[in-house]
């Protein structure tokens, strides 16, 4: 069997240079971007506090912009109108959210659903967007407090 010099050189060139170069090219195309394509995006760590909230004691969900409106988990327990959630990561400076029982969109606290108070969110057709928190500083720890002691809940960001 006769081996041609040119063929050996191409195979060596492939193994020594082209294969590693192709690998580096693939790695350079991979990035540290998040799902929105942004590099090094900072997230705020947000904890929700509900106080003076007119609901029965129990476990509730806080669906909103921060979790794609997922109401399938219990992430806050309210007892005697008070509760503090587990923390979540938020990558925007403004979020809308609500408080509901797990896997249910009924809001027992809301006047529209037979409760005692109104939400404090944007007005519009989608009344499940009950609370609005703006001015969130990305890269910081934030507490969003929803106070249900008045006819319209009060939302504060600290």
C-alpha cells in the first residue's frame, strides 16, 4: 500500500490544527448569556412580605412576571394575616404579581372575588395582575411589602 505525502500532511494538519480550531470556534459561539440573550445581567433577590392581609391561614402562591405566572407552588404561608415568602430572582426593575391559593386563580382577599380589599396594580382588563412593584434595583436584596390594612392594598419596595 502506497501512502502519498500530501495525504499524510493533510491528516496531520487536520489533527494538529483544524480539529482544535473547530473546537475553539464552537466554544466561542457558546456564551454566558441568559435566556434573554443578555450578558452578565444582574438579578435582584426579592422577598415578598404580606402584612394585615385578610385571608385564611394557609399556604399561598405568588405568581407574577418573576415566574411566568406560575401558580403551581406554595411559596408563602400566611398566618394571622402575616407572611414572608422564600426569595426569588428578578431580572427586571418592575414586576406585577398576585396572591392566590396553589393551582387556583381565586383571590379570596380581592373585592372582585368576595374579599375585603382591592389590589394595587395597573388598571386594565387583566385583573389578576394585582400588585405592581417598580424601581427594583438589580443586583440588590429587596423586600416588597404588600399591606392589606386599607381598602386598596399598599405596595412598598425596600
